[in-house]
C-alpha cells in the first residue's frame, strides 16, 4: 500500500496570495515529483527531486518553487497566485528512476 | 526523442464488452513500460507494468504485452465493468543515457450498464 499524502485536497484562493501545497510520503523514497494536470488530462512535470537538498525544474515552466529538506516532505510554493495557476497538482514518489511512481490524491487549486 | 502515443478517447463501451486501448512508444535502449489508471477525483495508480520484451503485465483482469518488434504495449480486458470507467495512461521509463519518464496523454473510458 502506497502512502503518499497531499493537503489540502481543494483550495480556492484569491489572486496575489501566497500558497503552499503539501506533499508527504512514508515510503522512504528518494525520488519525488510534482505534476500539473490540465483539464484535458495530460500530465506536465513541473519539478522533481532525487534526494534531500536536490531539486530541479521539469519540462513545463512553472512560477512555483519547491524544497526538499527532509526525505519525506516535498512542498510546492506559489509566492503570488494567479488565475493561470488554476489546475490540478499531483505529487508522486518513486523508489528509483525506472520504477513505478506512486501518486498522491492531488490538490485541486482554483485562483479567483 | 522518446515519446508515448495512445489512442484518443473517449472510449465508450457497454458492460462486458472487450476493451483495447492502443499504446505505442519511441525510445532508445530498453525502456520499462507501464499502464496507470486514474479514477475520478484521485491520483494515478499503477495498473500493470513490463520491464523487458515479451513480458506480459496483468492485474484486475487487464493485460498488456511488451512488443518490441512493434514498439507497442496495448491494454486489453476481456469483459469491462462500470467500475472500470476511468482515465488510463500509458508510460515509459528508461535510465540509459539521459533519464526519461514519459506519460501518454491519457484515454478516458466510459462503461455503460
């Protein structure tokens, strides 16, 4: 049973607010990922981490930032939310580069 | 470059019908192949996987065979249920050279009672 958690599940927030989306996993995985999923279902990798103090930007340019100061925790921050940030955000982790990824339930963000 | 192409949806079937969702890939080396499923309001979860040519992955009545000669990994199920209604993603990963993990664009399946 995969144990990866995301909070909040749903968030409605006004333009200009700072937000942090939380992601935690209890599996001890080094590899963690953030994806943005658009309404057409396609997944876009926005950030990834291969271990503590390691973070990289993904394929899709994003104004968000991430940190990895503990193995189990990989939060995503938006300093100033905009309506264009409205989307579903999925966090995932993996025991290795070529293995399956375990996904959290997602955070659906709406910026008004 | 590496890519995954899966059939566009939505796919609408009656209960107990046979399901095929096509997936083809382009990759250097020998990738691992995966099918994930996403139910409404949830994240993706692994459905099945295959790590080398001719491997067959199976789970919950779903099957897919890694065909290197046709670079395909088609998902099949003999008799679908209403509860199979979801979005299905094909994906590949490879670690030779530059690491890649690529998802297809997803295929929505709707099964009618």
